[in-house]
C-alpha cells in the first residue's frame, strides 16, 4: 500500500521527467542491448545477455516505483498554507541558540530534500522539530549527538 506524498510543482515535474526518460529512452536502449546479445548465440554462457536482463529488471523496478510515486503524488497549494507557523514549503531562518549561527532552510517533501540547496525534509529530525512552531519560538531538536536549540527568526513562503 502506497502513501500519499506532497510535492511542489517543480518536484513533481522532476519526478515525471525522470519517469518519461526511463520509459522512452532507457527502456528501448535495454531492449536493443538484449536483442543484440541474443543474436550472439548461446544464451547460457552469454554474459552480455545476463547483464542486459539484470539491467532491464532494475529499470522496470525503478519505473514501477516512480509510477507508484507519481500516482500517489499530490501538489501542495501554497496559497492555502498558514505562514504564521512552520509547515511544508516554509522558508525558515533559524538561529542556533548556543553558537548564534544563522541558517535558512526550506521544508519540502522527503523526495525533494537537497541540503546543498537548503531544502530539508519535513520528516528529518530538524524538519519534524520545526513543524508547527511560530516565529520567536525555540525548537529543541534531537539529533544523534544530542539536542540542538534553534530560535525561529523568520518564516516565509
């Protein structure tokens, strides 16, 4: 049973683009590789054929997973989100209470998380600790090395 996952429009488009690439480019390429390997004769000792069949199995598994994700994807309507508290798609500026270091994150769905671009998952320890908090509140975030306190400085969309 699949779970519903929420995406931004760009996150869903990225997922759909990957699915189209796999179905329309990768799948025909693997079929071609299998056909070429089959033409080389005895399949029982044909490593190329075995490798192509394995690659096909992995590709079909990924396609199936992506189709499931796309069919259970829902777009987040940003206009209906409350910007007074931290929710999915909130852009949050935080101050580490102990080090006074400032950091800004955007909370996104798990599949869209990318720390390099400042996007963290709502299901990550920091994301979970921030959800529902308001500007000025202190969030106690439990991480493997202990507890970090972040003060929420700003929330925007």
